């Protein structure tokens, strides 16, 4: 990976790529790996900005020592204690006995929980909202960002170069060496909605705090450093955290047993597409759950099509709805298609789940298939197409 220049050069990138990881947080597929970002500010005082996952600690330390040269760090700032960022910190604190750890009160507790043999608890300095730290020409100002996406989170604004160290905010899946020319939106959206999606009000609160700042660069803990067209990224975060649809279109998710429900979903998708509607369709059995959650949040209308199973709902649709509810899904229009051979129940169960989510508007028309799709079902799907495009 090529060297990354930040600002006037006093802030050095010392992050590492993880190309061996298959599942981030043991649940999100990352075919392009993951970046653990870390930075060091070289001024009269030296401050390391976060660490990396312990599995990559040796590579990170080599980068850190190269940038330090003969210098020693005065501080290591921990904006977020999740182990993919704090796993390398204890070793550095042991190597540099005069270095102090700067973090929130919650982070100081979490570190001692994750690392019960922590030997530097007497060198932890707790900071809070509005506190500043002078490094020389550089000054860090701290903002509390609880539940973006853990209660320990801080962000730091460097005043002289107008750099925002945004913790997990504005992060993205993918190693930097693999995704340098990749579109930011898709994997940043999947990252945000699945990592932070539940905490939209807290993200909104942070965006309000930051709205008065002049920001030239955003340095997240995952994904690329952002230094151009920042309004674009901030506006996307405002949209996502407000639970507003990003795209006019229809997301269709289906869970089929023998292919008949899938046939109905595809027929509807083709009809909508023929009318010029932007469509995304997902077979819940053969697609990534996190991407499907992303799709549901992205579009202003969704269609759920599911088979009845054991007098209830197809398990994959049930799991999908469970995850949507957990991420705070709301403020969308939803249409239902069900299938059942002797006692169709899927729509009833889906409706009950959706009624537990805020701001969900259900279309009146429910298409009920009994085993195979009939000509009457096709006419009902044609009518549903009209409903969805009205």
C-alpha cells in the first residue's frame, strides 16, 4: 500500500490492511478485507490516534516506529475501545512507560474489561466533551459521541489543519490496498446501516455538534481518508441517520420454498422495471443478509414475498424482519406477497412484525398465492404494480 499524505504532513498514516479476515465482527462478509486505520501526529508533543487489531499489531508497530524515528510518543488517544482498534495499545504503553492514554470515562472501564491484566491504569487520563489537548501547533478538541456506535466513543477535531478523527463514523468495509478505486457509497452504506444504523438519533446529535466546524479532512478508523467533496459524504450520513430513503425505487426481498414465490417476486420486478422503476431484488436464501438490510434502508418502497412455513413464516424472512427491527428500520411503504398451500399465514405474521416498527405504511393489497402462481395471481401482481407506481 502506498504512503498516505494527510494535511501538511505532520499527521502520518500508520494503519494496516487485513487481507486474511473473512467476517468482520464474525458476521459481515468482507471479500476485500478490512482496513484498521491509525495515525500519529508529530508536533512538540507526539500523539498516536488509536491502535489496530491485535492480530496486526506487529505490522502496525513497525510503521509506528518508522514514523517516530528517535522520538517517543507522549500520548495514545483512544477514540473507541473495540478490540479491532485497541488490540495493539497495551504493547505500545509497555514499550513507552512515559506515554499516557487519553480516552473517555467509559473507554477507561472497557479497556480494563477487555484487558484485565492491564498494567497502565494509572496512566489513563479521561477527557470529556469540550476538552482540548495542546500538542504544539496542533490542538485536539474532543466531542463525545456516545452510541456512535458504542457508549465510549469520542471524536477529535484537530483545529490547525481542520482534521476530524471520526472514530467509526464515515467508515467503510474493505482494505485500502484492495478498494482504492472502488465507489465509496455501497460498502460505506452497508457498513453504516449494519454497524450504526440503530443509532440514527445519536449520529444526528453528533452531526449537529460538528456542523459549526470547518472540516478539510475526515480520518475514520476504517476505509479511505476523505479530503474532497466532504459535503457529499456528510449529506449521505444525514440521510442515513435520519432514516430517510436515499433512492426512489423498490427493494424486493423474497423467501421461497419451491420457486413459486420467487416466480411471483421476479414477475413483479420485471413489471416495475418495464415502467422505469429502479429495482433491486434479493433471494434471502442466496444473498448477503447485511446487503439486504442495506437495500431495505436505501429504497423508499419495499416488497416482502414469503412462503408460509409450519403455520408461520419462512425462517429466512423471519430472520430478515428481526434484523430490520433491530436496526431501527422505519418510515417506509411496504407491500406483501404470501404463499401457502392449505393455510396461508405469511402475510399475517409479516404484518404483525412490521407493525412493531415506526412509520411503516402497508399497501392495502396483499397478493396471496396458493402453491403455484395462477393467472389470477398475475392480474393481482399487475394491480400491485399500479399501486407501487401510483
